[in-house]
């Protein structure tokens, strides 16, 4: 990415907004990313040396030779892995889709791949297909399932990008034909309906090669979404930088992939967890700007999901469930004149949702020009008293009375019903 010229970067910037054609993705708003592979066994440490980088990059960061790293497979026996339990939790947390790392940069396939024995069925004592278990659990719970697939970087295949951190003298074409294309074909033909393929780090993949991947996906599953990181401007939606949130509302379909701490794969020493409140605010912020939040968990090698992740997401889930109406299916909110220090806005047709993050007795909004026809508390739909009018300065104002038992509460939402379809944000006049 860093090697891209300005001209190439500019070309990408000029690209039209992206559109998946898949309604479910536009409405989803919240998904679960799962990073799990052999790196979970190292959990951030190899031979007494610790990585202070993202833990799934340990092979690269600590220069572990492929011949050494691949021996980890012999230790992979996740007896605590429970696909059903994870999918049930994701459902409980209000998430609408799951993206699982079928193959990360390390090159290890988490399914019974026919074209590479470096996989969870053939190379581990566990011997069971992880992707299939997620497939079956997602089907049982009506959850969309997509696969992360590292299309270019493969540190195990000698012709994959970044193998031995060296990209010279490679036959990338040979790798594509030997591993990447056949593996994609397996994932798209043997594992039911694939909601999306989450490509990542295209590196030197040419436009023609990216197009071949897109064509392969679409030929096998026309409804399968191709993520932004296919590269060469061919993605169906925009993926922001990892953990980066656009400052402004952004048109089209997009997604923020994000972590709960500072790693994707499990790192036993990373305790830098965001708290539930922070995650709730990030979710609402992203939704309000029109995006989906794809939030990660990194299970331990045993299959156990770190308690901290569960604890945070259980709390986030409470907010999401209580306020689901104000999250799921919402659309991008335009630019409101004010940044509220106590809340944020989301919207649907004829409805403006006010997410209240700090305790208060009434909720006051200025410079919104709509005709408000009703107000209610989203959690239980109870009607709320409200008044509309103008301030002494002549700005339109809306004031909603918060019910008494909510005076000390934070993190809830209020719906304002509008006669008009969209909010009318007026400029500040002074
Ligand atoms: O899967 C997760 C990451 O592993 C992957 N994308 C998310 C979703 C990712 N691939 N590349 N990158 C993220 C950015 C890589 C940054 C790097 Fe580094 C800087 C690679 C080498 C220097 C960070 C520091 C990783 C290793 C050292």
C-alpha cells in the first residue's frame, strides 16, 4: 500500500461510491469478525520472545521460518471450540453477520482443503473442519457467514507474497493457480451460501488478477459480496483502514473492521481492552455516518473466547438489543450543525433516533427544521412529552421530556417521528 504512487491513490479517490446490491449488508450495521489460526497457539510469544505487533503477524515479526512455524499444526487441538456457542453469542449481541478467517497470511487453511495439506483437518490432531462447523452453526441460527481469505500474502507458499518477507523471484501466478483460486473455489462450492469474501492486502496483485478473483466468486455465487480489499478498485463496498473511522458521513456501502484491544489474533499480554461504553459509542458513530461495524474476537488456541471480549460484548449487546430499532436498518445521517457532547443521531425513513449517552432531564435539539409528530422511548415504545418551537435567537428547537426513572441513566435512545422522510438540518444562524 505504501508503495502506491500518488496517481494510483488519486484514481481510487475519484472512484464512484460503492454499492453491494445486497440489501442485508446495507441494513446489517454490526458484524462479528473472528481471527483464529495457528498464531493463537503462540498468543504473542515465540521462544521467549514477544511481539508487540498484531499477534497474527508473529511469524513475520519474529522471522519464524515456515519449516518451524508449520510445526505448530501438530499442537492445534482446540477441544473447547464451540461454533454454536460463538454464533449464539453473536446473535445475542445483535450482530447480523460473521466473517471468519478461513486462511490468514500465515497460509494455514481452517477447513479441509483439497489442494493444500496445510490445513486443520489433515495437519492437526484435532482433525475437524472449523469452517464447516461455523457453516452449520450459522445455518442453525440464521446468521450470515462470510470468509476472510488472504489472497496475496501467503507466508507458507514459496510463491505467496511476503513468504520469507521477500517478494523477489516469485511466480505469483503459480501460487494463484496452485492455491488461491482452487481454495476460493472450495470455499464457494462446499460451504453453502457465502455472504461475502473478505479479501485483504492485495499487495502487487494486478487489476487483471483481482478481476479473475471477482469473476470466480461471482460465477460460483453471484450474491456473494466482494470486500473492498480485493484491491484495484474492484470491491463492492469500501473498507476503511483497520480501526479507522471516517470523520464525515460517507455515501455508499462501507465497513470499519475493528478490534476490542490492539490485536486481531489472540495475544495473552494484550489487556488494552476498550470498554463497553466506548464500543457502543463507536458503533453508533459508525452507523450514524452510514457504515457497518465489524468487530473482532480472537479465540485462544483452546477455542475459548477471552472472557474480557465476552464481558464487553455482553454489555454492548444489551444496548444493541434494547435499541435495535435505532441501529439495525438505519441510514446515513447528513451533517448536523452541532456535535452533541451527550449523544449522537441515527435515522430511518420518517424517524430520527437520538442516542443519549449522558444523564439528563430533557433532551434538547436545535436547528432541526422538521415537523415532529411524536416521540417515544425506543426501549419500551412509551410515548414521551415534547415541545417544538424556536429559541430566543430564532432557531428551531425540540425539547423532549425524559421519564423520571431515566434521569440518572445513560445509554438509551429516543425516537422522534418526523412528518418528512429525512431530517432537515438548518444552518446555525447568529
Ligand atoms: O487481519 C487483520 C490484520 O492482520 C490484517 N488486516 C486485519 C483485518 C493486516 N494485514 N496487514 N495489515 C493488517 C497491516 C500491516 C502492517 C504492517 Fe506490520 C506494518 C506489517 C508490517 C509492518 C504490524 C507491524 C504488523 C507487523 C508489524
